[in-house]
C-alpha cells in the first residue's frame, strides 16, 4: 500500500515514521513534509491546503491511503474531496470535523447526546449586549471561546469580569475574523487536564493512548501559550478506570451521536479533558492527533499503525485490537528563540548526529532544513526529542540526556516536561515507603 501523509510538522514526522515501519506499507509520501521527514518518506512540495494538488498527486503516484495530520484541511473538506474521487482517507469529513471546527456545534452536540462538559451560553456578534449582560450576571472566573479555528489562540480563561468583557469585545470586533463571530461563554472548570486519544471507523472506537502536554512556553507553566512545548504518555492522571469512564461517557456517545446525525466519525478523536471532582468533563474535541502528543503516542503503539489507519478508513476496526506497550514516552520540543512570537530563521543546529543510535531516543523534525551538510532551523517549533523508558523518569532522563548533546544557542526548550507527573509519582513513592516504615 502506498500512503500519503499531509502536513509538515513533528506530528507528521511521527506519522511517516510509524507508517514506514508498517509491513503493509511499501511507500510513504509526505506533502509537503520537511528535510527531517525526508529520512522516512519522500517529500513532495504540495501544500496541505492545496486540495487539488493533493488529489493530483494521489492520482499521479497511485496513492492508496491519505493520512491527514493537521485540522485545517480536515475542517476545509479535504477528506470529502478525496472520497468523492474514490481515494481512501484517514480523517473525518468536513461535517464530522465540526467537532473541532465549531465549538458552538460541539456544545449543542454534547447537550443533545448527554456528554459531560462545562455549561455554556452561545452568543453571536449581533448579541454583544446580551453577552456582556450575561457576563455581569454570571461573574468571573469564566471562559470565553471563539467558535471556529483560531490556531489555539481563541480561548480566554478570564479571572476577572473586565478580562472577560474585553475578550468578548475584541472577538466581536473581529480579532479572530469569522472564527470569533460566534462565541461560547462557559463555566470555569477546576481540575487537572489530560488528553485521551481514540481511533474510530464511524462505528467502532478504540483507545489509542493517553497523554498530557505543556502548552506554556517556559518552565513552571509560565509565559505565553504555544502549540505545545512537550508531552508525555501515558499520563498517570488518566489511570485505567478514569480513561474507561471517559471512553464510556464522552468518546462512545460522541461516536454514536455522529453516526446518528448521519456524519459518521472516522480518524483520530482527541478528547481534551478536565478531571473534575465530578469526573472527567470535555474541554474540547480535536479531530486529529495532537502535536506533540502524536510523538509520544505512536512510539508506544504495538499494533501496526498502517493496519489501524486502513481499517479506520475502510470500516474494519472491529477486526483489530489496538495495543500499546507499558513503556513511557516523553517529548521535549526545541523551538527557535522568540516562539510563539516572531523568531529568527536560518540558525544552525549542531550535534544532531550524536543522537543517532542512542538507546530509547527518537528525533522528529518539525521546522528544519538541510543545506550544505548543515541542519538549519526554519520554524517556530523545530525539533522533537523523545525519550522512551520503563517509567516516566527513565523516559525523562533519556530525552534530556539527548537534548544536552544538541548545540543550538538560538534555540530554547523547557527543562521540566513531565514535572507534575514525576512529582506525583515521587509523592506516591514516599507515602508507600512511609507506610512500610510505620
Ligand atoms: P480548548 O481549546 O477549548 O481546550 O481550551 C484551551 C485551554 O483553555 C484548555 O486546555 C484549558 O487549559 C483552558 N480551558 C478551556 N475551557 C476551560 C474551562 N471550561 N475551564 C477551565 N479552563 C478551560
Ligand atoms: N498539543 C495540542 C494540540 O495539538 O492541539
């Protein structure tokens, strides 16, 4: 089978790497990919939003299955276009991708199918006065969310009424364009966040792993929000029973609901959860793997990802059992200084060769270019260094031992990925040994 992966980040590198290892895959293409991905796939310069170009590439090269990495082409209907042309795709249609593409749709959907989530009100731009009046009545903390895709910037967790009012005014004044013409204003939930990943074929759904990511740019969860500065899998916050509860109360009803609406869900369903005192509640659905969550989920997969993706696209997932290992994975994202704002491009990264062959270490490229024998940084998030280990501490040690070998003065990364889970494990250890001592 010949597979095409659409996208160019670390997530897409991990997808190409997993597919290249599949016994049923004999060729991996990536559009557009990057120079690091070129180790595992043939990169073709077609942009992820160039649907006609992707279609032409599929026809020219006899692609049997397209795996779409990012959300934008899914929400914009790439899978619909491919299916019309008779090409199999792993990912939801535009109608099913509304689970990520419209927060207002998802709120209504949760209400209709009894999925636990924050209670919310939906306001359109012409209802600004009503929205502000509702806010004054409700008070803070409160969460203001742009309805559409806003590159991770459309959510304001307002601690004060003034912040919430400003968020409403800015969104309605056009800060997020069309995406902010409708707002979801919702109850602030307290708890720990964790993510649950499932793979679906429209009918059957199976868990494919849990993870936690670190959105803030700097250590101690400080600084601006980013696409993600690191992640680890599994997360101890989502133990077996909690993950099962989230599958039963959130993921399964969603898959059943989408089928009932006549828009069956196929692909990866990523449930962003808040683990509240009343149990897991849905913060958001994403219709794809997370980035960098894919980089820690795919290496733990024991089942063949090629088979899983094909089965999900064709509707045969009930014949497979998705299995993942007990191993832990932890990913550190290396970014150009200035990220998530503007950053200098073209700086040299030295020492990458030293990481080749290190035990329990994988490197996925996001924003690199290989030129005259040198690796250059050409993006915000540039590299993903993944450590694998028997436990989270070993995964952490391996990832950071590898990061230390990289010589890139113009880059930065967090030194505390996994800190919350590691502290939690250490505390649990202490209480068991105190228990034994007593
Ligand atoms: P979302 O894109 O909807 O997941 O929101 C982005 C981030 O905002 C989440 O990862 C949470 O940290 C935070 N957030 C979203 N909704 C809520 C909520 N109802 N209560 C508290 N924090 C939230
Ligand atoms: N790392 C968060 C996301 O991919 O949405």
